[in-house]
C-alpha cells in the first residue's frame, strides 16, 4: 500500500502552442504598418493616394449607375460618366493649384474667401439667381452660363479656412463669452441660417457640424459641445414634428430602423429599394455593371444612393473598402494635423478632414438605415456639379498641410523630394509658421515680431577644441578684451550632471591628445638618438 508521500506528482496539462505561422504573419503585418507610419512622407503620400483612388472609383461607379438614365436622356451610355470625368479632371487641376499655394498666402486671403462665400449665400436667396426650387425643392444653386454651383459647398471650405485663420493661436477656449468665440459663432450661425433658408436642411446640418468641429479642435470646453449637441437634437425634433416631407423622412427612418416599412411604394420607396440593392449584393456582389436597381428602380442611383449601387455590384467587400478608404483619410488627415507645428495649418487640416469624413459617413449611414435621409452626397464618388471640384480643392489644402509637416520638410531637404512632387512641379515646402496678417497680406498691427527666445548655451558634443580655445584667448588678450568667466549653470540637476559629463569627456579627450603628443615626441627623440649613434659608428669605421 502506497502512502500519499510516495505518489507521483500530477503531470501538467498540455496546452497547444500558438501557431508560429500566425504569429509570424501578425508580426510582419505589425512591423510593416509601424514602418510605414515611421516614414516622414507617409501622411502626404497616403492622403494623395486615397483621394485619387476615391475619385477614380467614383467615375467608374457613376458610369455604371447612370448608363440607363444617360441612354434615355442623351442617347449614349457615356453622357453622365464623361461629364463626371471632366469635372474630376478640373477638380485635380484645382487640387494642384491648392498644392502650389503657400500657407501664408492662403491665410492672407482667408477673410476675402469668407466674404465671397457669404456673398454667394446671399445671392442664391434672390429669385432669378438661385435655382433648384422646382427640381429638388431647395433653392441652392447658382447658374453662371453653363456652370452650376452650390454656394453652401464653398461656404463649408470658407468657414474652415477662415476659422483656422481666426482662431489659430488663441489657446483653449473655456468661456462662452469669449470675444473670438462670440464672433466666430455669430458668423457660423449666420451662414448656417442662410443655408437653411435655401430649403436644404441636410446641408445646413452638415455646415453646423463643420463649425462644431472647428470649435472642438480649437479647444472649446466639452460642456459647450454638449450644449450644442442638445440644441441640434432639439432642432431635429422640431423638424420631425413639423410635418411635410422632412417629417416623412423621419417616419421612414424609424420604420427602416425597426425593419418595418409601411409605405414601400410611397414615401419609403427610395430607402426600401436601397435596402434591396444592398441585400442583392451579398458578400461579393453581382459584378461591376450588373446592378438591377439602376434600371429605373432606385431613384438618385448616381447621386445620393450611389453607395447602394456599390454594395449591389461589389458586395459587402466593396462597401467595406469604401468605408476603409474614408476611415484612412480621416486617420491620416488628423495625424497630419496633429504633427503640424503651425496652429493655422493644424486647425485647417483637422477641420477639412472631419468635414469630408463626416459627410461620407452621413451618406453611408442613411443608405444603410442608421440615419434619416438628408440628401448629402458621397464625397468624390457621387455624380455632382461643382461639388466634386470644391471637394478636391479642399483635399488639395489638406495635402498641402501634410506636405508642410516639419518631418516632411526635413526629409525632403535631406534626401530630396519624391517623384510625384517633382512631376507636379510643386515648390519646395518650408516649415515656417504663418502669421496673422490683414486682408491682402499687409499686417494691420505692423510687422510681426518674433517672440524672444531664451538664450541657451550651445556646446559641442565633445567640447570645444583646445586649439580654438587657445587661439580665441590669445586674440582676446591681443585686443585687450578680457574673457568672461564661465557662468555657472542654473538649470536642473539633470542639466548640471550632463554638463559635468561633457566636461569630463572634454578633459578625457584633452588628456588623451596630450599623452599621444608625448608618446610621439619620445619616439622622435629615440629615432634621432639611434640615427646619431649610427652616424658615429660609420665615421669610426671610415677613420680606421
């Protein structure tokens, strides 16, 4: 009979080792991602690539979603796609012009840009100038010959540029009764009211979001953001209970949210057809150009509900790719804004990024039923008039902010500019911080004086060479100037320790040099003595 002491200990349970292959793939992906983020030109290149991909994808999807309507209107399936392609090309030209502008020049004309936007918002209210009331129910467009543009699109970019110019360098805003905040809030509220009077509540809401983003990035207290959010919710409740087509949109939204459409042939027809398109696409989609909803089933398939066509033809995979592209634009845009040392560029980059990304997510949100239908287009993808040009111009300003990051400027100065930079003929960027000038570049307060910086003693890594110190001392003695005694460091203990280490390194280097000189002199003397002995021996042999 065995006792408890003689029993063998229980063997530990075997746990399956983690797959080395999965760990290796994960480490490689993580390492590649970290390496990509560590490169100084990443934000600049990634934002440009995302903008180009979205624009090209937009042309392809506009062609696919509009071929039936184009065939009926113009007798050709290429009509709308060609027009969209021309607008995208013009938009890329606007992007290139925005890239060439110096940040200081953009800031100098921020006030003028705002006045132009306010003038356009006032002009669209005049009957005979503003159009669109009969077609879409909102008087939001201005016709200039063959060109038709929407002033509210210009207003969003203008408030972002002017707000960055006006609020840059003001510091965190903690009190609502702040002069700068009151003025900016008054301008933003007035422009939002003008957009709402056009009859376009969705665009007015999008503009209010841009103003809130600007205040958030400028450092306003979160309490005031919460107050603004409560006011927005109250306004939406008033619209929902006020009757009319806006109230019906909220009714359709709640029906779609709970999965119970009451009037699929009336007010819920568009949302219901969008849901059917997404359901038909499933995971991989029906294939490019194979959509059934574009055959006069889904209204505004090329504009507001183009994401439903993307989901139907490219499936969940294509829709996720579009969402990932906009998420990447948001990430790299905010990253570029955070890395900027110029408050003006940082505020402008963050606000423009948040404006475009929020517009995209609002559009996708109401297509998939998470938000009420607002009529906001999908940026750079939906078929639009000048909205594509204005959006690409704003992306040019964003790319310019990323291009003027200190790390990017330093990398271009050290290793040369990338090929795309030279191909576009862009000027060399600089890390100079912009200043708050007046209307046309002339500062109303006089020349901008730089802030005095505290003088810091600059020391060489291993101390100043002895020869230069001696020569400087001798020059001072000849000229009759007495050398100043070394000032005692008044810094922290860590700084004094660092100075002691530097002095110790300097003394060590000086001692090593002096010892090397003594060794060289002694070796030279030994060589001379050997030479003298050899010479004496030769003379004695010759004498013998």
